[in-house]
């Protein structure tokens, strides 16, 4: 596709290295005194993180579960401290292929749909029903290093070529036009400001429940493409006037102050190279046809 | 003015730690951090004995990354360190109990959070010169449980009753207005959101220097009392319209994305019972007579 000023969406994807990184299916870990506080201090115990989540999939609602930080699909991580954890985190990209390599579902193939403290992969329901904690899952990582030839100001983060091409990005007036399901105001971006932008996500802060309803944020779905103005996600995440970041919702809401659905960085630009239009269908499950 | 507290009911208890040493990451001994522009930098950061940065000095302009003024302590056992980090309150008395400076008294001026978890203690420079890394320092922790009978919606965090009494404040129309040198809007609050509000730090983010200046935040001094708009810090820190938190600048600025001067949060209210008024004299180094 050629833009009005002779730009194109050409990428360097023919140079990318595709590499397997292995992990195992996790099982929930509970600390002594697992209560987590609501904003008023009321304690709660809720499921959501680790393991195989049978009834929450990419494309489902992000709000309203009786859970906290619900991770859709299967949460996988390294089973030791060998450095594979960080290899997984820094090499996996959203939309990468994954394959079960041991256990009763061996051979099943799925897709990376997110990254929390663990990598979130989704297979079909039949495979989920056969998988067990400890089964090995391998991600065929590809995407770190992906760049756009004609948009040097645009950084791509954890973006697989498969997802990039599926997002329906167009060009107008020398800028990328991205379709996003939800726009978030920068002032509600919370937990995760202390992390690298290739490592895990930054939660939106959902504690102002009236604001969530006023802005329609409470209709967000897991897998929604998210846009944030004045958010620079090049190296970490910070306020910078005029910057735009494009992200994806990867986990469910939280009851805890400063937390909420997880927003993972896909694209960022400082100088107006990215703009967006709102389109409720901009969701990973639809874009990659992941199925219900 | 004075406001009635339950100070007579507060339990004063010992906590202790050792003078910390600066830490760098392990092999391959990569010493660099990245600034918000992706450039590698190597500057002193948290921990250790800092001879030439003191509470009362500028929070900006140092060749350092979130430097703790004076002396930082931590406990080698993680649970005991948590006891130290939660119970120590700004304004508490500290005493050196081993080494060449044994018997010298200091004052807690701040705490730090995720990735460091230290308590920051002011000593005059002549005392600092006698302190050795690993010397034991005891803090007479007093303040957790502090409450105001006339303002039940206000919660205290990490503030000594005596320092509360000494801070500038007024009461107008049922609102306790704390004297502050600056007020931070929610979009300028970064690292520390979503993390515990019982200890640790919450950082102003300083990547956008023009916005920092426009908000009057570029002249802060260590020890300044500041207001955080629309911030609920009862249980973790997060966004809530109408809420307010009060913090004390405990650490210097730093160049990482999402970071900037670190604050120790000392008061919060989800409703309008807590407010602020401009008070250029609201600096704890001046109020407590801390001298380098």
C-alpha cells in the first residue's frame, strides 16, 4: 500500500529471526493471607491469575468477573530461574504461534494473546480441557526487531507481523491511522509505570467506577485495541504531550486501587506519526479469528 | 494550628536495619539503565551513604537517579525489612546502635519502594562521615494507627504524630487543608501507582520537562510537602476524582520513564475532608531544623 506522500507500510519482517522459547503451564500460587483489599479496605479472595482459565477467552468482557486480574487462556512461565522467564518476556510477541509439546494435548497449536507476569496463550477449548499444569508449551517467537521502513518515529513493541498486518492500519497525511476499540485518558494509567515497556503491562486504574461508566470503559473486552494520547511508551511508560501509544487489553479488571484491566504496549510515537479512529470491532479475537 | 489526634494511643515500637550498600545487577555486570529517550546512563542511584545530598536540597539537577539523601537502611530478611519499611514513619527518631557513630541520633525523612525498599534517614554530614555500610540503625517507629477524631475520612500513612503537629495546616468549612509547596495533577503521577501505600514511594514523572515546569513542579526541594490531586492512597495508590493524598519529597529526580522525584505518602482521603493550601514554607528540613 502506498500513501499519499509516497510512504508505505513496508516492514523489515524478512529479516526477523523466529526462535522457540519453552515454558510450562502454571498453577495458581497463593501466599499466606491471600486477602487483597478493595479500595475501602474490605478483604477479598479471588481467582484469576495463573493456570488454565476455562471460561474466559480473548474477546470476552474485561469487567464484571468475580475474579481479579483474570488471565484468559493458559498462563505459562519458566519452571526454574534459568533466565528463560526473561527470554519469554522479551522475545514473545502478541499473535505469535504456540504449540503444546507434552501431555495429553501435545501437538495442539494456539496463539499468544497477552503477557502478564506470565505469558498468556490461547488454544481451542478442546485443547484446554486436556492440558494440565506442568505441560510444556513452546512459543515460536517472532517480532522483536520489527520496524517500519518509512516511519522511524514509530516503535513497535511485542508486535508480531501477523498482528501488524491484521490491524487494518492505513496511511493518511503521512501518519498511520490505527483502529482502536477504546481510548483511555492518560490520567488513569496506573500500576506498571515502573516497568520496561517490553515487560508486562500497565493497568488502567478502574477505581473511579463512575468514570468507567461515563467513558464506556467498563464495556472493554479482553483483546481490545486501546489508544492513549500523551503516553510515550518507547522505553518505559511516561507522560509526554502529543505522544500516542496503541496497546491491547490483556487481562481482566481488578478490585485493587491503582489496578484494573491490563494494557500492553504495541506501538508508540511521539511526534504525531500515529493517529487513531475508534472502532468497537478492533479486537484481537476478531483480527486473528481466534474463535470463541 | 493544632488538630486533635489520637497520638496518646499510638504504640511506639523498635524497628531496625543496616546501612545499605549501592547494588548493581549481576553478570554480565551490565551497569546501565535506560532513560526515557532510550539512552544508556550510569549514575549513582538509591542506597548507601550519600554525603552531599541532604533533605532540604533541590530535588532536581543532580547527576543521580532517584537518589536517597543522607543514609539508607534496609533489613536483610525480607519480612523484617517489610516491618521496617511499613512501621517507620517520616519524622521518627533514629539511633545508630553500632559502629563509630554509635549513639548518634537522626530523623526518618522518607521511604522507597519496589526495587529498593529502604528507609531514608537524615544525619548531619559530620555524623555521616563516621558511619560505615552495615552499621545498625534503630528507628523508634511511631505513627501507624494515627487518626483524627474530627476527620474520620482522613487516613494517615507513615507520618509521626509530632511531625503532623508541626506541619502547616488550616481548617476551613470542615476541610483540613495542609500547607503544600506544590500540587501534582494525576497525569504527572507515575511509578508506585497500584503498589502499597503503607510503605515505599510514589513518583512524580518528569519526562515531559515543559509540562513539569508548567505545573510548577520543577523547583521542588527534598522535604517539600506536596498535594496529589485525585489520588486515593488508602490501600495502594490510584486515581479517584475528589480524593487527595499528601506526600513528602523523599528522593531526587531521575531520568527513567515513569520516574521523577519520589514521594512518601503521609495522608489521604477519598472524600473532600482533606485539602491543601499554598505554603512555600512547607518543607520538613526547615520545620524540623535538619541541617547538613
